[in-house]
């Protein structure tokens, strides 16, 4: 057990457990995350509460990629680095962040990426940026998409229910290392995140059962992304 894993031992139940209680969190399919080896977890993002919710339900320690502005906030920066997060400069080339992302997965760890690059204010998953695909293709590891629903309306005190759906591992072995490959893989990640989110939306409308499993991609209806 390394230092980051040791930090997660008390952090998961204390911070993550508190978030789970505040959101009445339910999770579907987290057993799909590979138990060993490097993997990229690609998340959609609505609220700050997403971070401890994903961390609590992930079966493995997550090395989160976080915007550099978060690392500069006194107290918050030290906290997220304590749990293994590292920074990226949004909207510009950040070779050091890319190098670190690939290093994390090649070392057999789990990289957590909010794939859209920022929180979505529209209430639905947005356009996926190339970071998750780049790390997976360069590191030769799978991507597991995990969508969250309900946090777009959750606020402290309203206890709106929040749920997470985990997809099956996706590999992009046939795609080239470069812009074309990253765009194609990102498009697949975007479709999968929206599919999982739409499944959760329908699940909430149906009463949100305690036990369910997101359908496999080959069993699901074709996804039409919002314009």
C-alpha cells in the first residue's frame, strides 16, 4: 500500500461516506472496473459533490485530474493533493499533465478524468475533451465510463437523490496516437457517457430501484446526442 492508498483508507468513509448520505447515493455496475492494472475512468460532471461520490463508489483508489485553479485554493489544494490529485491547465497545452496522466496508468493505477473538462450547467452531459482518450491510447489501457445523474439539481440540504452508472471497459487498440485517434475515441466516450446518463435518467423516473445493471453497449439502442 502506497501513501495515496493509505490516505484513501480513512478518506473514503469519512468524506465519501458523508457525500453518499447527503445525496442518498446509489451506484450501478461498479464491479465493471478492472480489479488490477491501469485504467482511465471517464466521468461527466455537474457539481463538486460528484468528486466524493465517484471516489466513494469506485472499488479502487482514483488519481483525479483537477484544474490548476482548484490546487491554488488554500486548504482545498492541499487536501486534493493529499488524495493523489494532480493539476492541469485548462484551455492550453499542458505537456507535464499529459506526461503525468500516462505515467499514472502505466504504473497500474486508476486515473479519474472529468471528460468534459468542466462542470456542465445545462443539466446533461456535454462535449468530451481529448484528455481521457489521450491517456488511454498512449498508456495502452482501457477506459471505463461512469455517468452521474441527479447532482445537477442537488444542493446542500435538499437531499436530491444522486446515482452513478458504470460502463464496461472500452479499448481503442486500433486507433492511432494522434489527433485523429483521440477525436474518434473521445466521440465514443461521449456517446457512452450520454447513454449511461440517459439510462440513469429513465431509472430515476421509474423509481430508482436498489439493484440494476446498465445494459451492455451491444444490447443498447443507438444513442442520439443532443445538438
